């Protein structure tokens, strides 16, 4: 990392720290507090806006000239939340209350409800079903793709959307399996769970059964 890049990163972190402490500020207030030129503060704010870490919460009128100033505040992404903890607790309470034999059916229902798209028509060619399934998975933040293989097509998930709670709830892998089977109208089997690929990145791997 170059000195210039490091300085930019430090400046943006200072802006985030200031907004976290003060809850909101205009670009003028930020520039004065952090001793940054107006041009630089606007540049840093534009990057933070693009990264989704800062948002415009409103406008404030300048009494002297009647000029409106944007009021910046931290985004929900930057502020964080307790959704992962709450989801983990609720999921644990519900799954733990079910008899073991009823849990697979519950996870299948969960997959049906969480999917944004209807399942593929079984008469559609498998490559089109795979493409549609990848599109659905990527809408759900799985960063997926499919690859041809000698033993049959494989689905690769580049991200686990439930990474924050998967260690406590490994049954969510069964929900993923049910989700793919529903979208594909074809059975699948999981071959790998968060294993490192050749690039050193964790992936989950599913294969279509023949």
C-alpha cells in the first residue's frame, strides 16, 4: 500500500469515526473538524457514498446565504446491526424444538419461502436450468457459477450468505441443497463445505446426481 493510498484510507476512517461520534455532519463541518480541504472532503465523501458506508440523511440551510448543505451520516452497513445474532437465536430455538425426523422437511419449506424465483420446468434443458439457478443464487448473494465435469455439472458457491452463523447451524447447508434441488428440479449432493480452492478462497461445492 502506497503512502498516498494509506493517507486516503486514514482520512476516510477519520470521517467514519467522526460521524460515528457526532451522528451527522455537513462537509463543511467535517472539513473544519478534520482539517481537510473542501475538495478533499468532497472526494472522500463521494467514495464513502459509493462504498455504501455513508449516506445523505437530509439538508441543512445556511442562514446567511440560504444555501442548502447535505447532512452526512453513517449508513446501516457502517453502523452494523444484531441481525446475525437474532437470526441465530431464533433459528436455534425453532430447529431445536423440532423432532430430528421433521427437520429436513422444515428446511425444504424454508428453501421454498426464501427463494425469490419459482422452480425451473423439468422439461427445460439442464443447462438452462443451471443458468437460471445460478441467477437465483446470485440474487441471494451466493456468488455462484456452474462448471461442466466428467461426472456431471457442478455448482460452486463463492460465498456463504450465512457465514456469520453457519458454524452454529450447519443444517443451513441442507437448506442450500434443498434450494438448489428446487430451482433445478434435480437432486444434488454436497461435495465440499467452505474448502479452499486453488486460489485459496473458501467455496462450497455441489454436484448434480445422475
